[in-house]
C-alpha cells in the first residue's frame, strides 16, 4: 500500500513541478523485518521500500520534505551535499540544527535547490545509515547550463547521444550491510573495546547476497603487506582481518576483550540466496549515464562494469573535466557521474563492487543488461549473474592487469574552471586519532563529540552558549572570509596506524588545495607553500563536499581544504564512517558568527 501511495504521490509531485517550483515530498519511516541480502533482520523502510525512493528535482525548486516517523527511536534526515543556502535549520543534524524527530513525530524540512547534480538523503541520528535509512537525490540543471560533455567526443552524433544520456541518468546506490543492527554493532565495539569493521555483504540499489569464498582463494587474494602484518595468520572465512589490537594496529595501551565480539561477526560465513540488481540499458541510445552514490557505512568500494570503460564527468554533484577510467574508488558519501558507451554485443555485463580497504576481502555484484526497451525500470533477479564478461578487477578489488585504468583522483578539475582565494583569513589544524578507547575517534585531537549531543538544545539556536564556544569541538568563523582546515593524521601509541577517514563537510563545498606526508609543521598554508610548493594546487583544485585522508602505517600525513564562509549557520564536520562518527569523530563549524541567521518562527523551539 505504501508503495502504491508513493507512486501516486510521485506523479502528483511531477505535475506540480511543471506548473510551479514547489515540490512536496513525503516519507513514512517504519521499523520492519527485511532481508536485503537474503537474511532477515530489523531495518528501516522508507515509504515501504529500501532504499528510499528517489527524489528528483529541478534547479531552483522549493522543497518541502516531510518526515513521519513510526520508528521506535529518535531520527532525523540529512540531505548529503545540499548546501542549505539560507536554510541551516533544515540540515537534519540533531543537537545542531534541530531537535531529533521522536517516535510518532513529524518534521518538515524546507530548502531551495540552489545546486544541481547527484546527492542523497540519509539518517543522521546515531548510525541509522547502517539500518537502511537512505535514498538517492537528483537535481536537474537549468536549460542552457554549460557542460563538459563535448570533451568526451568530437562526433556531433555521439555528442547528441551523450547529452540525452546526461538528461536521463540512472542513479545507483552502493552500500554495505550487516546482520546486526547499528545499535547491536556499536554495543559490540564498546563491550570488546575494538574498532570493528567486518560486515556481511555489499549491496547495489539495496540488493545482494552473502558470498562465501573458499579459504584458499581468500588467502591468495590477501595482499603481501597485510600477510606480513598478520604474521602467520590468515583472514577469516568472511575475508576479515582478525579483530585484535595487534592485527589492527590499534592502541596497544588499551585493554580489549575479543571474547566479547558476537559469534559470527568476524567468522562463520553462511551464504545466502539474495537478489541481484539488473540495470537495463538500450544499445540504441548509444550512451548511458550512470551516477554512482556511496552510501557505505564502513567499507571503501571500487566499482567497475566489465568491458565498459567510463568517462567520469561529475563528482559530488559538480561537473569536472571528463576523465577516463575503468574503475572508480568511492569513499563514504561520495558521488561520481559516469558516461558509458554502449557499443558491446547484446548481453549481460557484470558490475563489480569490491571493498578495496585491507580490513576485509568482500565483493558484491549487479548486472548491466542490454535490452531494447523504451523504459529503463531496473529489474531484480533471484540469482547472481552468470555473465562471462571480462572483469577489470578481482574479488578483492585489485586490477586484473596493468592495462586497467583507475580514476586519477588528482585530476578532477572543476568545470567551468574555478579556484579559491590565493590566501586564507584563518587556519585551523585538526589532529585525527583515537582517544581513550580503540573504538573512540577524535577529529580535533583533544575531545570526542558527545553521543548525547543529539538531545541538547541545537547550537544553531544558541550560538553564544558555552557549548557553542568549546574550542575542542567548535570552529568559529566570520562571514565572507576564507578558511583553511588542515586535517593532520597523527600516529602515536593510541593509533600506531590509521585507516582512511572520509570527512564530510555540511553546507557549501570546499577546495582540496594540498596534501602531503609527515607532520604539517607550519602556521598556515602560505608559510608551507614557501617550503613545499609541490604539495599544493591553488589553480585547479578539486571542489568537493568530502575530503579523505590517506590510510597511514609508516608515518603521519595531512590534507588541507579551503572554503569561503558565505552561509552562516551551525554545520557538521565529521568522518562518514558510521562507527567512527558514533565513536566521536566530529566537530561543529559555527560559520559566520557575525552574521547569524534569524530562525523562522515555525522552526523556533
């Protein structure tokens, strides 16, 4: 019934968009049994489906996103990558921009689509991404928008096909899944005092299976550096590194108890017969636009389509100068728009999604199917693909040959060209690491973002409170200034190694202007450029809403992003690995404290 109601509503919303620019999108959240990968557990459904329904808008639309919660716990919804220009009260962060939505409650998020591109919405109360609260979001650009598509081909016929594909993309959500709920998973971390990471499956548009591989294959796929670290042991039958401080290089001065890890979390693989996503494409179209969205809670996937090279032409919703790639590595929350030429023989081609981090050998699959059809509704198969297409990557996400071309993340130049101010007005240096426990992570280096912050008075409504001036958790900026954030990954006894941290900035995007190994021993970027100019790019830096630090084992490293304060409000800055976020890895950016917005009466608490 919920699906039928939503379908009717979607048609009405589409009609509304064509007449005026007011779009009302209504969702109902429920807590039900579900089996995305073939094994049942409690999870969140959005309008009776998982993932949530796609929200499609036009640039300039005024949006009312209404949430009705029938969940047995508090919740909220965040629109990932949406800058919320002038509407910070609709950003969806409990304790920051709103009070949480309580069981049986409702909330209306109002904002204007001031950007275009691919985004997504998801839960932002505790770890609810792990429970299934997410869905895709597409904002179509206005007519006449300048695009980089002519850089893909010199053929006018092909360019026309490419432009048609760009106007009608297919959004594909990539996510990970575990048979424990987020609360159960967090409890396991705290009881064992371990930073856990082993999961059951990878999903494509909410579909997948638990794939159990022979131990010999898993051993052969284990990379030599990890074999050395394991020192004579092997990954589990689920492909997981043993969850011990020594194996994980966790804090050796913290006491942990591996016996408190729930049975089956790290080993004991049990295969399931889940479903397989089939993405239909019509070869007569010539080209297809596929937008990858990483809704991962923990994993770092690399994605490829057998025998189909891609041109990546947008990242995090913004156009770039197109780059060729056979494979794309996605960190949590990122989006990549790919143009794919449909020039192969009719048939099925496997879409491979494999975790590329060293913590677990794990992969999921879907199918790209050539089909002559005027409608591209994706299909579901109850069987995994039996395609014999030639892969670019193996089950561990490793390239099968030296000819495979991965996306070069250093060449994602904005289109049209844009650049930050040559200097910054303020610099803030953060120090990433563990703090007090193996599962507890800090962004600032001196404090954990408190779990109970969700229930406090939102900082947006109290910009001059004591909590809003806590320098260990708060960055305060002035309006119309340029700010540099230095993300320093620290190695010490508490964290002798660190994984990559995909950090997401709420509000407007920022430029990734520098990165390097070692310690950032400078007061600011201007000082650093005089010594290590090769570590910076102020001419053509990537413009993103996510910034990832490298995984480090042999020494510390740093990344710098620069942004313009133009949207006063209280904004979240946090690691998007859900277990790290719930472990405290977050801060608040009180942007434009000298031009604080007036809260509309309807949002006053």
